[in-house]
C-alpha cells in the first residue's frame, strides 16, 4: 500500500480509538473531559502511536492487542504538551494552530486536564493488560499478560522522572544547569543536548517502538534492533525540529552539520530494519518522512 | 498493641519504603528528585497507606504484597497536594508547616514534581504486579498477579477523571458550577457537596481500603463491608476537616448537625467492621482517631 494511504489508515484507527477511550461525559465534572478531549483530539501527526501500530504490523502482530497502548502513549504525549504550554513553563498561547489548553479552559483546568490524561493512560493500559491476561487464561497461550505488564512498566519508565519528565526539567533549567548536579564538566555541549533529548523525547519514542515488540514476545535480537531503530529516529526527529526552528543542534553545529547528522541517522535507522526484510517497508519510509517533513 | 504505637509502627514502615522507592539521584536531572522528595518525605499523617497496611493485617495478609501499593497511593496524594497548592489553583504558600513545593523549587519544577510522583506511582505498582505475577508462576497459587492488576486499575480509576481529579475540577469551579453540566437543579447543596467529596477525597480513601482486600482475594461480602467502612470514614474525614476549618459542611449545616453527622458516620464505620471480629480493633480505633484529631 502507498505510504501516505497507510499512514492515514493508521491515523484513522487511532483517532477512532482515542475518541472511544475518552468520550464526552454528561457528569458534573464534564468540563474536565471537555478540556482533556480538546487537546487530545486536536489533530497532530500521531507519530508515536503510528510507530506502535506499524511495528505491530511489521511483526505480524494483532493491532487490537496494541492499540490501547498506542493511544495511552499519545495521551501521555498530549498531557506533556498541555503542561509544557503553561505560563510557568514555556508560556505558549497556541498549539497546533489552536489556542493552547489553558487559554481556553484556564490554568487550573489545564493542569488538571494534563493530570487527567496521564492518569487515564495508566487506567487504559491497566484495563488492556487485564483483558490480555484473561485471554491468556482462556487460550493457554504464552504469557501475553506478563508481556503486557512489562510493556506498561516500560511506558511508565519512559514517561517518568527517568525519562520524559527528567528531560523536561533539564530543558526548563537549561542544559547549562546540568553541571549543578553531577560533574558534567567533561561533557561537551552536544553530549548534554543529547542527554536531554534522549530523556525528553527519545524515551517515549523508544517505548512506542518497543511496546508492540514486547507484546508480540520478540526475542532479544529483535528488541535490540528495534531499540537501535527507535534511538536513531528519535534523535533524527529532534534534529529535524531544530533545523525547522533554527535552535538546539543547529545553534551548536550549524545547519550543514545538522543536516549531515540527520541523513546519517536516517540511514542508520534503515540498517536496523534489515532483519525484518520486506515487512519493514513502511517503517523505512516513515524514517524518511520524519527527515523530510516541513512542520 | 497500643493504638498509637501500632500507628507509628505502620508510619515507620511507610517512611522507610517511600525513601527506598524514591532515593536521591546523582543525575543531571537530580533537582527533579529533590523536588519530589521534598514533598513526599515531609511528614503528614499517612492515613491512606496506614489504612492499606491495617486492612492487610486485619485480613491476615502479607504486608510486603501491599506496601508498594500503599506507598503509590501516598505518592498520588502528595502529587495532588503539590498541584493543588499552585498559584493557579489554591495558591497556598505553606503545606504541613513548610513552604509549599513551588515556593521552594519554582512553579515549573513543582508542576513537573507532581507529574513525576503520579508517574512514579504507576511505575512502582507495575513493578509490584510483575513481581506478584512471577511469584504466582513459581508458587502456582491462586491468581495474585491478576488481583494486583485489578488493584492497580482501581487506584487508577480512583485517582483519575472519574475520581480525585474530577472532584478537584468541581472544587475549583465551585459546587454551584455543577448545574452547568447536567440537570443538578434537583440536587440539594448537601448532595452536591457529597458528590464532590466522594470524588475528591472519598475515592482514593476507598481504594486504600479495598486494594489490600483485593490483593488478599477477599470475597464479595467482605469487599462490600470494606467499601461501606471506607465510604463512612472518607466522609467523616471530610466533615472533621470542615469542623476544624469552619467551611464546607459546617457552612451548610452548622456545627451541631455536622458533629451529629460525624458521630453517626463513625458508628456506621464500626458496624461495617463487625464481620472481621477481634481483628478489627485497630481500624475501629482509627475511625475514632479520624473523628477526634485536632489537625
């Protein structure tokens, strides 16, 4: 199937499920759901859940075992955007071309909408693993329940203090602040930037790629190849962002060296997909898409 | 054992485990852990995790199967306090006699410290269930892994949009705002207040009580008695708060009627504990402690 068509098929599945997982609620606290839905269903590229579904397909897995995890990761991504946009953080009035959450619902509701999305993600994953574990008992097949549990733990680690939130605190403190905590004098500026992005955006992208593989029960070799793939595209994604915005890596390395680095990461990403043969077509193109996107 | 002595034994176990679960970290993002630990380890009555351990003991369960859940609930409670204290929310400069989190670390770090605690709670519970599930395979005993999963789902629901966060949004909007969403015209002011507290503080107190029972595999009768007990003490806890502060229920009902309501809830709580016989001694006293505390 054509890449763009496949991409929108994935996005359609994701939008439908997000809408299903977080319906409007006719309850006294309904405004909370409105605020959560406002940001969750406001479009966006959905790259993280698309990665999960595409890896699942590449491994001939069952998308219905993975979709709720994919959507939970998108909920976590969305909550981080809502909190990032707050006046105390980046103070952004717009997100995806629309007024940011706190501009519409107020700061207090935006804080709670973010909290609610993070919480809902774990609610959804817990329920998904319970379902898997029940299916497991009926079918007596492998240990899909345990795989699901480990996948949820991976997401928790990736989104937590040792992952995304850790990266955000470095980002708001400035990478110069790194030296305050440990002896980072020996780290180059670029190594500090790498560390920050590995946590802030890299960890959750890696989780998006590894979760479907863990659920499918992939062996160490495949997990390791997919980890390499996800690290390459995670960093490529960030460098492309910086090329579009002119800061971060571009400020440190200049445009030309940044572009060379981007190209080399995309090639590296494809090499990590060799073991998956023809099945890797979509993900190979996805890596190229990340490098060539214009927003 | 003497009630106060037993209470402090529980608190000691909880403090040790909280400190163990969230150690200081010599990493670039170390300031995040400092901010999380500042609020998590700043004392407090630890009523929620004490409830979990006490119910576990009452049911002759193993405290080591429950302690990580108890600590996760306390992390969730602490994150909610950090976010509640923010300028955009209640704007409180002090908490437990110390400057609130954002007064020490700044608003941005306080938002992230709250996010980090919520996330860590689910990280800790996922790991705990994985351990249970592995133990389960070795011992071939019952379905403690599945019980753990369902307990985690219960905590997620209690802390989420349909629980604590839902209650918080009503609290900041004012209970008068309830009518905006559904036809609440028929609800009395007191029913609206009940609804808000059932979500904001009741749901997580209920989870603290039910989690150890679910892990112990209690039957429906016992779960239902414990649900009744937790609802009674949850509401009693709130009314006592209002008696100490002079608002909420006291503003609506006056001091005398509030005190009568409090007494009747405490008696009701004890009745729900009858099925547990002599084992219920500590929890019966705990109900009295909630009603008689002075802060």
